[in-house]
């Protein structure tokens, strides 16, 4: 299966699919964190429409103007939020038969549509909370693989600034390995 992981610089989801034998590629404006040759450094629209047919796309559109954590700035950033929603619609309307669009709880539920599912890291072996919405096209709901306790909200506690060469925003955007493995196992 040809898999595009749009808006992913970490390679976590891409590699979960590649380990299962899929022709998986990531695409982002940033270079890949793991220096993979299976990363396209370009806008997601270029990868979707120029590089050929994809069977599955898992997209992680930027949540800067969409996540509820930034709601206090929404009134000042309506134009940016409108562009962010337009980008999500571009991804959804790409013609790829199977699509998962991932984003935190936020404006998409109001400005686009309700998600099919909300998952948490603790459902996939990570003792943390970070509600993640999934909008699905042609895919089944993701089934929990390893429900664990110790459910603590780590993400919001993370300090600002650079750490390990990454910004706070970049660190928070990396998909939990357990969720990536479940996507590859269940959707691949």
C-alpha cells in the first residue's frame, strides 16, 4: 500500500507503516527528524497531487489556529483560522480513498465537522492524556491496543523553548509510538 503521512517531520507514523512492508512516505515543510530518504520536504499539497496515487493518507495539519488551547486568540486570528480549515478541507477532498486527519480538540468540530473518534495515548500503552480527534474517510475506528493507567497530562506541562533541538510545538506534535503502531497495524 502507498501511504502518505502529511505534515509529519518526525517519521514516527511513516516508520510504523514501513516496518509492516508498506511504501510509506512522510511530507512536511521541515526536514525529517530521522534524515530518512522516505521524506518529502515540500508542502503537503505538492506531495498529494504531484507524486502519484496514494492509497492512504494520515494527515497531521498544523493546529496553531485550530486547537482549543489557543481559543483565546481566535477572534484576532480569524483569517489564519479560515486558511487552516481550508487546508484541512483540501486534504479531505484529495481523492485519496482512505484518509485519517488528526488534530486536537478545537475549532474543526465547529467549522468543519465532528470527528469520528477521539483517542488518548493511555489507550495505546502511554500513561498520559492528550485527547486527539480523528476524522476518518474509508477507515474503521482505531481500536485500543494496550489500555494503561497513570493517566497524567504531560503535554501541557512541557516547558517552552528548545530542548533536544526541537521547539515545544515540534515536541508536542510528535505522534505517540503506540498510536502510530495501532494505525499501521489496523489501517495497513
